[in-house]
């Protein structure tokens, strides 16, 4: 089974940013024979502060993601936060992602499943890998044809996450595709004066450790100048470093 790669900026900041990232993903796919899925959020509905940038909203955001799909031929993944968003998002995107904090929301899972698209459920920071069989059951029983699970760390006291890599083989007993979210797992939630902090230095190690535990996919939020990013700046990987890391993971 070839690994899945998902990459893109945390949030849609501009059409220019989407083009820069998409062009790099197309080049990596061409050179390495991969099929990287493009990821960006049209709305970051769970920002720490009310004043934080959230994105262009669903209507404009889906138009921009559709443009990326049409121009570059990339598959598209984005997240939904409300069940009413699922149908419209399913018309544009190939994979609907359920955010970690919302992975137990029954109506959201049911709506995503009914689109017929792949549903990627991120494991909550407060659940074990084995607990994820219940969200998967909800999606499958609601008609989902394919469900993925994503590991993104567990809350460890305040403002910190830790990854228990045993969750990966535990979740592989539930679904055949388990993805490691290598950038959100290095977050320091709410630790940066009204924003989420993090440390991108550990992203490559997270990916390689996940590979050792059997991960079948890897999720990277990337940005050409991550420190200038409008969301998740501290933990996004530099776009220029993505190709080398993907190359190492497929060896």
C-alpha cells in the first residue's frame, strides 16, 4: 500500500499562496511519482482568539479550492465544522476532514458520510486510538465508502501535546488507512499569547517515528514563509523542505 501524502497551508490566505503551494506539489508528484492531496481550510472555526484570521469563508473558499483542482489536477481535502457544510464541500473536495475536537459529533459524521466522499476523521486530543472505532462506525453505518483516521497527539497537561505512537497500530485494527498529522502534533495549544504555538523542528521526526509504527499516510501543513502564516505559523513546515522529507518517507 503506497503512503498517502496530504499537504498545504493551514488556511486559505490568498489565491497567490494556493498557487505557490500547488505548483510545488505538482512538481513533487512529477519527480517522485506521488499523488499528494492538496489541503487548505476555508474557515478556521476554532481559533484561540476572536480576532484571529479565519479564512475567506465557505463560498469563496470552495471557489478557490475548485480553481486549484481545475488548474493543477490535484485532489482536494478540507475540513468541515457544521453538518450543513458537508453537501457543498463534497461537490468540490475529494476528502472531507472532521476536526479532532468534533470527531464525536454524530450529525457532522453522518452528513460527511452521505456525500460519498472519503471521510478523514482526526483523533481527538482526549481520546485513545481504540476509542476511534465509534466515530468510524457512525460514518460507515451512514454510508461512507471509505474512512481514514488521523493521529494528532493527546493533551498532556496544559498547553502541550504528546504523541503515543501506539495509537497508530491500534487504529490500523479499525481502518486500513491511518495518517500521521506531523505538524499539528507539534503544537503548543493556546501557548503563544492568544495563539497556538508549536515547534516545527520536530516535524520530520514525527513523520519518521510514525512510519516505524506503521502509518500509511502523512499530513503536513506547509507554507513558503511559515513564520508569516496567518494560522499555525509556529508548526507549519517550510514548503522548501517538503520534497526531501517525502523522498525519505517513500524510500
